[in-house]
C-alpha cells in the first residue's frame, strides 16, 4: 500500500491536493483533525490548563485553540518553549493514531493508497511512515494572500512557518511536486496525472 505524505508551506494548498487524491479513491488521514481529537482528551486538557491557567478554556470546558496559538507562536524565547511543551504532550499521541490507522488499512487489503496531510510531518518524524512525499509548491506572495483570507497577517504566517521544517528541506525530500500557483482545475489535473502513474506501483 502506498502512503503519500503531502508536504508544503502554510496556505500552499495541501488540503486541495488531499481532497483531489481522496476523490480519486485514496484514503485521507488528516493529522490536524486527529490533533483536534487529542486536544479533547481529559488528561491533555488538564495538563494544558495546569500550565496555562483557566483562561485557556472555553465556556464548554474545551481548549480554546486561538489562545493556545497565542502562546505557542509568541516571539522567542517564550513561544518556542511553550510550543515544545505542546508538541511533547501531543505529537506522540497523534503519531500512535497515525501508525495504528495505517496498519489497519494495510491489513484490510482493500485500500490502494493513503494520503497523509500533516503540517509537521517532518518535524514529528511521521514522514518515515510514507512511501512517497508530494510537495505542493506555491509562491510565497500567494500563500500570504491566502493566509490573509484566514485572518492572519504576514507576520502570523512567518511565525507559524518558522516553527516547521523549512520549505527547502521539504522540497528536497519530495518525490513529486505539484504546482499550485494557478487555478484549482490545473492543480487537480496534475494530481490526476500523478495518480495515474502511482496506480501502476499498486497494480
């Protein structure tokens, strides 16, 4: 079974590429969604509340992700320290879930390929689970514009991206590159052409 890791910068269009693969029959594992689930675990909530106080909680008792982001993406030296705390608390849990799901799908023998969409795939070591790495290449100015549509500033984008593996390393590690600088239809066509090649490895 192929395990395709989707890499790229923030707001590069990794989700678009992941959805294209999913529409072609590839099973999608979204590490961000798994991360959301991990942040709902009682012991994780307690550990984070103990470190950052009750203001980290929403009215329903769940963690407020925007408040977490303020702490872990704060300027050095405090931000990196808090990010390291959060990653130590959650990455191993997310990784265990990823590996378990991939193992289940391999044993089921009815899934030709899995796409792994994980922003911190290299940093967390999850790239070792992948048979192929796909890099989504998008110009920085376009990514900044997309980030603005999320309500982020260019500084917000830079702060978050500085906490991840560099784009140069991601690109160098890639087996394939998708150019997402144009319309989504062009990106979709590239993904379809790539999948036609990858299917030969499965069959």
